[in-house]
C-alpha cells in the first residue's frame, strides 16, 4: 500500500456558501470519511482555517522570521486534505473523485515519496 495526499483546492479563496448548503457538505464529507475509514484507507485528514490565519516561518537565516497571513499571492487556496493508503494510483483517484463530490471542490492527488 502506498500513501497519497488528497488536497482540496478552492479558486479565489474560500467560497461563500449558504449555511444550509454548508451543512449538507459537512454531512457529505462526514459520510465520505466514514466510508474511507470503514474501507481501511484512512490515515489522517482535516479542514484548514482560511489562509489569513496562517503564519509563515522562515528559519533559514541567522534569525527566524515570522510573516502573518498569506505568504504568496495565489489563485487557489488549500482548504483541507486527507492522507490515505491505496493499492495504486487508480484506487487513489477513485477516492479523490468521491472526496471531490463530497466537498464540492477539486481535489488534487499526490503520492508521498518512497523511503
């Protein structure tokens, strides 16, 4: 089994969603999480707060520099992710399709580097 990251991307920042629709998405994601866990493919996952709550830490120089908020201008933001196990890329892509439907956003699939 290999590990993959399924990451949720929002274009133009977090979408404004009607509260009832948001609750429906939460329920769909919860059902997806239960299916993923029941199949034995769940490793870890979670939603992220908006990017303006982030802090970039740069410890590459003589002193550590902290920068609040978004570090770079981007068209897309990372909204959340799952780390899963899958037999192969095709299985990971199948899980990503279900994840995308549940969270109503595109999902990127990336394998972890081997040891």
